[in-house]
C-alpha cells in the first residue's frame, strides 16, 4: 500500500513512517519542517520504499500529485502545541483549516481514504471522565487564543465528516490525547519533554498553574500502532475515534515522578499561567479518554504504563544530551 503521511517529519509522523516501512508499506512524506525535522526521518533515507518532499500542504499542485499517487492519506501536518499556536495565531489557523481542506478536497478528487488528526483539545473545559467521542464540547471566548487550536481542529472534523456524509469519502478522525516518547520536542509547550530536559540539567522543573490539572499520557508506539490498524480497518469510515492512554496523573505528580525517575536534583517550582502564557490563557483541568470505540474498531488500546514510557523517554533525552 502507498501511504502519504503529511507532517511525516514530525514526532508522530516520523514514528508512523518507521512502523509503515517495517510493515512493508511504501511511504511518502510531505513536511515543511516548521516544527518537524529531517533528522527524524534521516535513518529512512535510501530505503527504496521511502520518499519525502519538503513543501507545504498549502501547495495545492504538489498535494494534488502526491495524493493522486497514493492509496491512503494520513493527515498529521498541523500547527501544534499551545505555545506555538499562541505565538503564531494566524498562520496556525491557516495551516489547520486551509491545509486540511486541501487534503480532503484532493482525497475526494482521487477517492482516497484519509485519516485526519484531531486532538483531545476539542473537548474543551470538561471536568468529567472519561471523555466520549459524542460528548458536548465546552470552549472559552475567542479572545482567549488557546481555543483557536481546538476550534480549528473542530472545523477539520466537521469538514471531514461533511465529505463523508455528502461524498461518501472514507474519512476517519483520530482524536489524539497527549502523546509522548522519543523525538518529541519541548520547544512548543509540550510538558513531558520540557520537564525531562529541565530535570536532566538539574534546572528548576516549572509547573504552570497549581499543578492540580490532570492529563493522561500515551506512548508513541501505541499511537502509531492504533493509526496503522485504523488505516487497515474497514469499519472506521465517518467515525471520530479517541486515541489515548487512561492512566491519569496531576501535572505536579508528573513533575515529581520525572524528577525521581531521572535521579534529578531539580527543585519543582510553580509558575502562574499568566507568567507562562500571558493574561488571556486558561487551562483544561482534566482530560481522560474513553477508549471503548477504539477497542471496538481495532481490538487494541494504548496500555504502556506511564513509568515505562517516562523511563524510555528519559533515556532518549539523556543519550541525546551526551
Ligand atoms: N503529540 C500530541 O500529543 C498530539 C496530541 C493531539 C493531537 N496531535 C496531532 O497530531 C498531529 C501530529 O502532531 P505531532 O505531535 O507529531 O507534532 P509535530 O509538530 O511534531 O508534527 C507536525 C508536523 O507537521 C509539519 N507541518 C506543519 N505545518 C505544515 C505545513 N503547512 N505543511 C507541511 N507540513 C507542516 C511540521 O513541520 C511537523 O513536522 C497534529 O495534527 C497534532 O494536532 C498531537
């Protein structure tokens, strides 16, 4: 099978490329390297089943050719990360809405299956758990720019569902929850790589807010396994599916755990949200997925324990730093 991975030089995309190549598939990547890097895919260079193109998904001509030549599109390219989106509000909306619209329009033109990456951010300010795919979504006002990421991904979901309903296009929406592992960068606001790098340098580990907000964390290998199974699954058309781990932890406890597992001498400090992100920021206090639908569709759910994921990721950053 020929699979086009948009955003394939990024964190999730590059791991997906590794899995697809290992499974014997042919892979093409399009990536503009805005947050991804060629280093993430350099080890695949020279493999006759691997090809990449440094370009933007907004380039319709290039996307037309790439989508016409593949059997399936996994659309991961996006402006990602709270910090990145707050710093680049306009281009982030353009990439996430126009880029996805381009991918869907062309997938429809050539009748190709397309998986569209969405995010747990679309759930907004829920306090209950677990979050199910048909739950209501609760957002703050548009003056709070953090919601633009969620809203832009929600428009992607509506567009993908509309293509499915009106054109019978095989679209699957994957709502990824916090995914972690090797190659993730801490540059754009991702909490785990940031904490690990601070811990390994014995710098203060900076928790934003009071640290009582909770998250679940999903190992990258589990996420790409789920994506691979969804590529092959014939029952997912027109579905929205959560992909996430279910082990819930507060961010303060996460900081302590990372300090302990990395043998760090860092102190843990709490920084008010307005100092970290400016005054118009509000956080989501809780985010735990229901994985019932994922399990029903592909017979697999992410289950790698958090300690094991963190140990693996700490080792990666330790080796990278030395
Ligand atoms: N990592 C997570 O925890 C997480 C959680 C929820 C959703 N997601 C979604 O998964 C997808 C992949 O995220 P990731 O964590 O691998 O982030 P990432 O930043 O590592 O990957 C995104 C990739 O898209 C590329 N890109 C951005 N704009 C582009 C454009 N205009 N043209 C071509 N390439 C472009 C970037 O260079 C990068 O390589 C995104 O759609 C993101 O919203 C990720």
